[in-house]
């Protein structure tokens, strides 16, 4: 069995996770900006998902490297470097006392990251289609076996 379709499904799921985590952060920042959340609650919500996002993006990049998809690895490398640099300088968490000062910058950063993840989503979807994963998944739901055909078993009565 070829592992390429399975690998692209894993990439798809990881990319969807990155998009979801990033959207969650953008919504939290927008709620803070609209005064639906207080600064402490917004900061704690965002800080809880920053480390999982960085780990997921790092695993995403490393999996591209290990699987030999060099274009995708090189495309995800700058974002992984930015995440690693922010983590090493301890700038990855949002400070409650300075959240309003950095609100617009953090929101723009996350919108740019969302655009990057959406671009990766389109590229991964095209690779899923090219790898034939879609037809493999759909073949599970479509069977030519007559024993599983519900219509023929109902008409026999």
C-alpha cells in the first residue's frame, strides 16, 4: 500500500488544526477589541493555544522534511523560524498588562498567519487530489459488491 495518500490526509488534518487554532486566537483578540472579553480572559485563552500551535507547526514542518516534500518544507520554514525565535526570546505569550498596546500588531500577525495557512490548505488540497487520495477515500463509501446493496436486498422480499 502506498503511504502517500495517508500522508496527505495527515497533512490536511494538521493544517486544519493550525487554521482552527489561529482563528480561535483572532476571535479572542476581536472579542477583546470589541470589549466582550476582559484582558485577562483574552490573554489566558490565547496563551493556552500558542504552545500547541507552535508544536503543531513544528511537527508539520518536520513531517514535510522527513517525507521528502522539499517545497512544502521550505515554504513552512520561515514561519517555523519566526515561531522559534519568538519562543526563544519569550515573546510568544501575550502579557495581560500590555495587551491593548500590542493588540493591533498581534491581530495583524495572526491574520497574516491565517492567510499563510489558507494558502497551504489550498496547496495541500491540490496535492491530495493529485495523489489520488480523494478517489481512495470515496472508494470506501462506494462498493460494487452486490451483498452490500440495500436496494437489491429489499426488492427480494
